[in-house]
C-alpha cells in the first residue's frame, strides 16, 4: 500500500454521512438562531478561493456578523431564502460599512481591556 494510494472508498461510510448531516444541521441551527436574535440580518455570499470554500456571512444592522462554510453559492442563496433574509453577492456589492465599524469597535474594546 502506497503512501499516496489512489484507492478511495466508492461510497461514503455511514459515519461520514452522519457527521456531514450533523455538521449541516449545526450550521443551519446557528444561522437560524443568529437571524432570530438579531435585527435586520442580511446574507453576503463569498465565493470560493484557493484557500477557502464558499461561505455565507450574515450581517446584522449593528454590524455584528457570523460566517459559515456552505457547499456553493446556490446553496447559500437557498438558505437565505429559507431564513427569509436578503442575499447579496459580495463581489458585486462589497461588505457594508457597518461591518468595518463593528470590527473597529470590537478592536477598541479589546485594547481597552488590556490596558
């Protein structure tokens, strides 16, 4: 058996399928909770890069945000529709200013606690 063997299991194992489903359910639950507990949430779909896969970033009115991986942009848009929130392609719209403002406030608070 070689170190870089090309043999792969032809079908996913039940344990892998269960963990994938559990991860998907956990992601959906987290995003649903974020939407239900914040005001004015919008989804920003981020494309895959060489380093990361496609992600969806949910942004509330005050700039608070959360980011989770999704299989592709279509899935992210479908998820946003299911959550009842608008979805935007971040390559077309960019990130809202409130995200940068929120990050700056958080950075200031962290530095203030250190001093």
